[in-house]
C-alpha cells in the first residue's frame, strides 16, 4: 500500500475500518475467537500488519527522537490506525462485560454465532491463495495442527503479578493478530482471563484502582513490545511467501473450529476461594460446586468436551439459525466490500 492511499479514502471508508476494529475488539473478548480472523474477513489484515510494522520501525523512532513530527504525520498510517483503534476501544469499553456475560449465561448461542462466522471466513479466505499446490496444503495442515494443539491445552494457575501480566501481553497480542488463534483463549489457558478482562471492564466503567492500573500498564507494555516484533516477521512472510503464509493462517482457523463447536459440556472447573484454588471434576463434584457458587466463589471452566446436540427442538434450531446468520453476515460483508472496491476502481479510471 502506498503512503498516500489513506488520504484518498472517504468518510464511509473510515466508518468501515472503525467497524472492522469494533469486530476485532468483540472477537478478542471471546475465548476461541481471534481478532485477526475478523481483520482477515473484513479485508484489513495485511494493511494492519504493515501499519504496525511502520509504527515500530527504526526510522519512526529516529524521526521521533529528532522531533520531526511533521514528517511522522505525513508518512505514518495514523488515519487508518486511529479509525481501527476507535472501533477496538469502543468494543473493549462497551461490550467486554456484555460478552463475558453472554459467554457465561448463553455459551451455546454465543459459540454458534462465531462458529458460523469462522466457517464462512475459511471459505472466503481460501480464495486469497493465488495458486494451490502441495506446499500450500502442507502449510495449511501444519497451521491446523498448531491451532488444534493450542486449543486443547489445559489451563494452568498463574499469580496475578506484573511479570505474568507482561508475558500475557506479549503472547496474547501476537495471538490476537493471528487468525484462528484466540488471545482470550490463551488468557484462559494462562489463568488470567477473568482477571485481565475484569480490569479492562472496571477501568472502562470508571472504577480505577491501583491494581487495575498496574495490570493494564504491564499488559500494555508487553503488547507493544510483542506486536512491534511480530509485525515485522509477519510482514516479511507476506512479502516473501504470501500464499504459504495465507495457507497457514487458514489452517489456524480450521484448527480452531472445534473450540467453537456450540454444544459443549464442562468436565472440569477451577474454583477460586479466599483461601485456595480448587479444581473440581464434573459431574462427580457437582454438589461441591453448588456449595462454592452459593458462597460467591469465582468459577472458571478449565476443560470442555464437544458433544452431540441434545435433541432437535427449538433450542437446536435457534443454534443453527445463529450459526447461519453468522455465515450469511460474512458473505454479505464480503459481497458489499467487493462491490465497493469495484466502484472505486471505476471511479479512479
């Protein structure tokens, strides 16, 4: 992308980019869904990676240290990143608590919607590989295996201290960029999901505490360092091995699909009490779990198993309907985006 292209964008283009950011922010809250997948679906992924690379380049820091702010203003893709960032911030501030609630209270319907989104996006992104061959399919298979192994990891317990928050920032920002690998799911694996998103939600609601500020500072610092380094690697791969890279990203999405299967059964949970962290097996320890819940203990699902639908009644068709809605939403978004691109090409001629 040329440096001047963002200047030719219209207000409607920036609205679309802001919507893409909003979709990325929402996706990043849901364990099992990647913000990078939304960026891929909505056509901003490669520009996002390249924009982050430019921000994190040695040339940018050199100009910053020399105080050449006008040159930075003219060359950096700040309009694109600002529009995207506004959407992400609105999603984090406005819907992080909502989607945590939906995930806890209506997990089947929530996963059904995102299952349809990802299924359609795999088909959509498949066409981005210019020429399929044995090497591309091997790359896709490797990506699928890596993603599947990651989603089957058993969550661990980690302390809520600064170095864990920093590590979570580094790891999860890279996962949030990659399609198919969920940063929120890795937070769940690391035992930091509720702690981190709780701090984000409290901060957005104005409940600012020293603990929240400390968590967000170290998380943000890790994210900045991680995304700066990772964007250079991804940009290099896109320039040198575009089809292999895209095939691997498709594999990541394919491998993550089992995590989004709507019908799941929780078989192990973690219960955080004032004194200790207890792991319970279900349904064996169901009675003990009810006692902890009645006392207000914090319960986090650790291990889930995919199961078959329990009958074909109204709830089954509600799940299928939401999955189909998610699928059609992606196809409609792709259609209107392609039509807008064709219209721009006609206008430029």
